[in-house]
């Protein structure tokens, strides 16, 4: 139940990088089925983001952000730009 509440709170949250670029919004999450740990975040990219335009895109034009890049989650999710390529 706790995972459901956390995932629901992250849905639609805006993602910004440490240098202030608006990367996009959270669409879905990737969990490791064996450990239950959050591994990645599926993002609908901001069309004005140069970083999102350069990122590797999944089907449907979405990009994946590794959870290791996440630094903080409050009103927005802050990710470390240097760790996005992992």
C-alpha cells in the first residue's frame, strides 16, 4: 500500500535539473520486481527542453531518468543533470 501512495504522489510531478531546466513531467515509474526498489522514471519531455531533445527516447517520445539522478522531491522533482546519462 505504501508504494501505491508514493507512486500516486509522484504522478504528474514536474522535473527540473540542478541548473533549473524544466525536463518534463512524471508519467510512470520503473520498479525492480525482485527488490521493489524504484529504478527509473518515465518522463513526458518538455518540448522546450534542449536536454530532453538530446536524451534517449523510449516508444511514444518519452524519456527515462534513472532514479539515481533524483536529488530531492518536494513540489517538484530535482534531478542531477550529470547523472542523467546513466
